[in-house]
């Protein structure tokens, strides 16, 4: 290999490892929450912030993190994000107070908000549009699936074997590896844009607005939808985001150029990602609850049961790298969305109190995961159509924000749906009925996403013009957007949905 080839391979390794790391950290902490509560003396409400502090910082700063990568250069933002993430993971692993752990999780979220968009942009740096980029996107999807599955499984195993501190410290060697990989990739040659200025007003408005939006959504587990607190928070978020839109129309160097969403492929990709995340994240959550609360799986067994899903994502990604040139972006996205919807409908039909692994978990998981895996390559292509290189981070931050907000919104709404079906009953049959209703709603969201792709995106014979912007894909692993409600023991965690809409989370 020549030097350029080595640099390209190391850059891809660094980008994929960052994707693995972010997906891992979104799920690895959740199983350890009961141990954290016992060891550090968290109150039930205080324990919520171990999850929420990360979700708020991550969701609120994604747009800013993406734009900073455009203005300051990928190397600087990647290095800063890794330093923050690694230091916060170390601090969290040695924390001796609830406040210390919550602060560490918040800083982790800040680091992840820098890492996720810049890592997406690195794919475009390494590979031009075409088959090579499609293969890289397939690997991207596999890395996310591996991280999500490893987080669910490792969370239970590490907590059982080494205690909850291990789930924080496991990030440190991964961060060190990415730093080495980025150095081998030659990112030191990266330079910031000269004369570019950050849209400070836009950054403040979108960060505050997105943070309030995520906060209002994740707190619906403890605060009713119709309460003054929830309505006030969501209303304030809407006002701030509306003000952000007005500011961006007048800004000379906007944080989000309004014209970016005028392109149908970019608009369709973000709508598709919003709907996909709404259904996918909720489906992970309810599948975990179903296995542990109805089928009586332990945390480690539930993690193992998620492994076939990761295998299906890998298979779907491999299919997509070969099929995108034949079917086109729109048709392949629609096919993947419909296949995922079919798998979720299978969950809805078989999620019963007397269900079994083969037909209630394995079969639907494989169908759903293959469909989701097929979405990564065409979604990345659509999200970067006609996007200039200097707006790579902008497009990445936008798509990541759609994913995070979609996951929070979908879970908040569908938990309410499940709780209403479950009612006051706590029997396995009652819980299974609620989870089945939620799975059915998830299937509807994925079917709607497929319709968006068919209507807005070109199919075969009308290929979208690909630019050199970032390739992006939603994280196929479990999410942190859900609110965690502390359980009394590791066996009964996460908890069942109750009539008030309370929830725990494990992915």
C-alpha cells in the first residue's frame, strides 16, 4: 500500500470506531443504573439524570458540533471531542457522589455531540461518491450495530463481573485507540476555513431550543403530557427554534443554511431518519421490556438475544452496497423501510405472554434488522446530495439532530400508547398487550418512512447527483433518549410501563 492508501484506511478505522463508541455508550450504562443508585446513594429522581444529562447535552449540541467541524477543521473537533469524552468517562468511573457522576455524563454528551457529526464527515473525506463510499457506508452501519449490541450485552456482563464503574471506564481504551488511528490517518494536515465566522446567535438559539425539546420529551415519564410544565417546556422550545429559523434566513454564515432543505433528497433523508428513529428506538426499548418483564430474561440473556439483530443489520448493509446501483436511492430506502415495518408488525403479532424466542424475538428481529441495515447506504447518499464539502458538518449535524429528536419523540409518544393499553394491570398478559400496541405503532412509522422515500426520492433511472459531503446514517443501536426510572434490583430493571407512562430503559 502507498501512503495515501494507508491514511485512507486508518481514517476509515477511526470513523468506524467513533461510530462504535457512540453506539456503545448509548446503551452500556442503562443496565448498571440500579448498582449506581445503591453505591452512590442516588434518589429515585436523581438517578434519572445519569441518562438525561447525557441525552440533553448530546441532543442539544449536535448542530453546533457539526458546524464547528466545518469551520475549525475535522482534526481539531475530533481531538477535542475525544479528549472530553475520554476524560469524562474516566471521571465517571471514579466518581464518588451522584453530582460527580451526573456531571461526567453531561460532559460525555458534549464530547459525543462533537464526535458524531465529524465522524460522519470523515467518510466523505476518505471516499468519493460511488461503490467505495457505498461499501464504507455498509461498514458504518455494521459498526453502529456492533456498538449497540456490545453495549446491551457488555452492560450486563461488566456490571455482574466488575461493577458499574467498568461500564464507564471501558470507553477509555477505545478513545485511546481512536486517537492513534486519527494520527495514523494524517488528520494533522486538516486546516480551518479562513475568514469563516460562527453564527453565535443561531448556535445559542438552536442549542437552547433543541435542549428544551429533548428535555420536555424525556420528562414525560414523570410529568404528564397535558401538564403546564410539559406544555410550557415544549412551547418554549418551539419559540426558540422558530427564532432560530428567522435568524438563519438573515445570517451571513448560518449554522444551518435554509437552502440545504430545499433539495428533495436532503429533505427526504431527514424526514425518513426522523420517522425511522422514532420507530426503531422505541422498538429496541419495548423489545427489552418484553424480554425481561414478560419472558423473564435477565439482563445478560436479553443482551445475547439482541445479537441476531446485529447480524441482520450486517446482512442488510451488505445487500444495500450491491443493490443501490440497481434499485436507486428511493426504491432501496422504501424497500428497507417496508421490510423493517414488516418485522415490527411481526413483533406486534407475536408479543404475547406465552411467546417464545424463536417466533416472538428471532424471526421478527431478523426481518426488521435486515430492512434497517438496507437503509444506511441510500440514506447517506440522499442526505449528502448536492451538499458542498464546506457544509459537510452542517448536513451531518442536521441528520444527527433528526435522529436524536425522532428517537426521543417516538419513545415518549409510544410509551403513552403502551401505558393506555396496559391500564392498571401488571400481569404479563397486560404488559404484552401494551408492548404489542407499541410495536404496531412502530411498524406504522416505518411504513410512513417508506412512503416518504417513494414520493420524494428518485428511483432507478433517476439517480440523485452525489456530492462530496458527509455520509450519514442513523445509529442502529439502542438510544439514550429514553428516561430511566430506577428499579429495585437488577432483575426487575427495566421496569414495566405503568398507567402514568413511567418507564425505565435498557436500550
